[in-house]
């Protein structure tokens, strides 16, 4: 049956597709052709006649080759298209999520840097001074004025002059390392205080408004700088103390849909990549039975 083998090989010569699948189809086609030849021989045909009849019944070689090539080419082209669409969906969804989370991160970093810059600027002014000069007080007032849209007041505490301040610093060692959100040191212990009306008289001591996240403090060996954010700034403070700045259930709907599209397309791609035997081919082959 060498001629049958050559015929089948010639049909699949230019066909590109799943190698295992093509091999199985070729083998099945050979089996059916051989069975047809044997049936015809049993009816009295010579082997040569039986082979000719079987091949003629199967169809023209060129037409079969073209049909098979198209049959494998269309799914392959469609599969590439699906993969392209799924990759685009995945990339767009990932970009939306990453850019959103990065925006959150940048916002929080800017807030943290801004929070620290206020205390550090003031500590740089006071340094290790035992008492503050008028020039230093004016510089501190300038710092307040620069951030007046955020701050309610700034207070300075002399660590050496008040044992209560020294004890508070000892109980809160982290404020020597960085600007820290903290429950406020009692403003009655303040040496100087500043607000929008310039240097505040110590007979008019600032008061804590009861908002736990609104007070920031930092210290060196001699001074504690403590400031309180204005009530108008609380929304921003709250955003920086949440895992995500906004409620992203709506914003993340688009990425969720795109990821779903990606998953569905990948599932379709897998079904094309590892398909069962094509029904169309099986029908053509079954004609020979």
C-alpha cells in the first residue's frame, strides 16, 4: 500500500498545524483508505483498481491539500488574533492598576516628605539654642506662613527647661528619628507657639482639637517641634492613613473586566491549541467506510 502512503503524505505536504493532530489524521486516513481497498478487493476488484477507486472517491489531491491547509490555517490565524487581543487586555488592565497604585504611593510619599520638611526646617533653625532670638522666631513664623494652608499652629518646647517635656520625649523615642504622628504634648508646656496671627501669646495657649491623626512632632536634644494640621486638611490626612487613597471598586471595574476577557480568551486559545480531532475531517474520512 505504498501508493496510499504517498497519497496521504502528498495531501498533508503543505499543511501547517498541530504536529500530533496531523499525524493522527494521516494515520486515520491511511487506515480508512486501506479498509476501502480491502473491501473493493473482496468484491472482485484488483488491488490496482481498488486503490484507484478509493483515491478517486476520496477526492482530488490538490483540492484536498488546499482544503486541509485552509482548515488548519484559519484556526491558527484566529488563535494569533485571540492571543493579541488577550495580551492587550492584560497590559491595559495591568497599566490601570499599576498607575493607580503608583499614584497612591506618590501621594503618600509627597505627604510624608512634606510632613517631615516642616519639623526639619524648624529644627534646623533652632539647632541647639538655649533660647530663641527674634531672628529665629521670625524664620519659624515664615515656615508657618509657607504652610499656613495646612497648619493650625506650631509649638516649640524646651526639653531642658521642663521635666514634663523631657519625660514625654523619653516616652516617645521615635520622635527623635523622624516626624511622627502622635498624641500631642500638652501645649501648656510650650515655650513658643505660632499661628496665622504670628507669634501666639502664651496666655493664649493652643488647644488640642481631639483629632488623633492631626498632630505631628519631632525633636532634637534641646527642642520639640509640634504642629497641628488645620481641620480643612483632614481629608488628606485620612487618605494617607488608609490602605488605598480612594474607593477603587468603581475604578477597578475596567481592569476586572479586562482580566476576565483575558482569562476567557486564554481558555479559548487553550481549546484551540489542544483540540480534539476536527469533525470536518472525520466526516470526509468516514465517506470511505
